[in-house]
C-alpha cells in the first residue's frame, strides 16, 4: 500500500512538472507575453532555462528527501546515522550551490549587459510621467520636434460601471507612441511629480521615471503591431489609469505619420496672440478639463473631498484670478494638486481656468487671458 501511494505521489509531481514545461513551450496566457524584441526573447529564454533548472533541482532534492524518509523510516528498523564534521559533505554543499549560481548568473549577466547598451540609437524619445498621464517628446531622429501628452482614453462610463467594458479597458490612450519597425529606439525616462515606471512587457523593457533624474532603456521591435503596457510604480490615486500604447509601423508608415502629425500640430496650435471670446475659452477649457482634471475633480466639479476638493463653489475658483492661476501653474505643495505649467500651454491653462470659473454653480462671468498666464509663469 505504501509503495502504491508513493507511486501515485511521484506520478502527480511529474504531471505538474510536465504541465508547467508544456505551458512554457506553448506560451499560455499565464506565461510571459510573446516577445517582439531580441531583448524580450533573451529574457524569455533565461526565464525558461532557470525555471527548468530549478524544477530539476526541486525534483532531485525533494525526491532524495522523500525517498530517504520513506526507505529509512524507524518502523523498518533503521537507526539514525550519527556523523559530524564530514569534510566531503561540507565541500559538496558549498561547491554545488556555487556552481548552480554561476550557471544561472552567466546567461543573466549577458542579458542585463545587452539591456543597458543604449548606444547608437536611430530614434530617441523622452518620456515624462505625470499624475496620471505620459508626455512624449521626440528629440532625435525622424520626428524630432513632435511632442504630445498621452492620456487614458477609456470612457468614464466604463470606469464607473455605467457601460460595458471595452476590449482594451484601461489599456487605451488618446495618443499612441509611434515608432518604426526594426529601428533601435532609445527611451529617456523622467517624471514631473512622483516616481512612475514605463513598462512594455512584449518589448522586455521597464524603467522607473524619477523626478530630477534621466534614465534610459532601448528596444528594437521586430514585428509591426500595437503593444500595451502600464505604469508599474504605485504613483497615487489614478496609478491604474496610466496605460502605455506603442504602435510599431513600417518605415513608410512612420514617415507618413511624422508628416501628418507635424501638420496636425501646426494646424491645431493655440495662438495666444489672438483675441479669445469668453465662449471660445469655455469650450476650449471644457476639453482641457475632460482630459486633465475630471479624474480628480469629477465632471460635476464636486471633487472627492478631502483629498481632491470641490471646484463648484470653491473660494479659490471664485476668488482672485491670480491665486487660481498660480495654483494651476505651479501646483500646491504637500497636496496631490500637480503643477500643470509644464503640461499645458498658456491658452489651455487660461481656457480651463475660465471654464471652472464659469461652470456648475460658479458664475464669475470673467475670462482669464493667455497673456495673464504667461506673465505669472516662473
């Protein structure tokens, strides 16, 4: 009976190991995402190699242990051996783990060194983390000069449970990062407020974005497509609402995107010198508010006190313009209120402030002009 039980246990353990190895080979959903860069493929190889190695060690060590316990148990008449200071055993249990560590460290070190080689990129993009969105600045290569903010595009109705969730729920953005296939892309990461982290699992890249520091990573996508990631550093209330979307396209498509994007940016550029009417600023401000403020202060302007105060009826919003402009421009120390001076231009800031002063129960009736915002920039 005991022998039959042991065979069943061994068969169960082998079945679990077999299923695990099969899953690694077939790329099941609980495994790593399919690799589209050489770095990601190397990470997958190291992952599988180490998993197989430690599984073999696990099976060997526990197999010997279970056999020893079963075959040398007391009811079979065995007596515990008494031995101390066995030099051979001590050398073995020191040397074997050392060899195992070397066998693991060698391929891992090669992958880490390759990950850090950001030299000679074809394209350099600066990525800035904000609470809670990403800013992209193309600073080298074709597309140089393009800048945009990428924010969550999932409708609030889905987030708040009033509508069915879409296929890419919380993993869709209004502006995607676009890069050409087969080109080495260097990404410089930093942050404007707290620590964020830029992560695309299919590329095998992840780098923290830290205020006051520039850190970098690189990737070379070998297959066109859309690849998604998220901020993976806890960064505040909307941490789970900071998706990353990278669209990899052919070189011709990329050149076309660059041309069209530059034309669109030029056409959509806000002219601070033009004469803006109150209604124009309110309409423009409503768009800016929906893209940047609604997550904290709510569409109703009621906020989520005490962390995010209500704007409807706020003494700041209904008070002197200069005080509100200063808070929106520079943020408010020791609170979650971010500084939007580096994220929005003068027209956008003037428009959103005008919108808040003339919406909900606020009826100031005045308008903030871009020139006022520009004059208060530090």
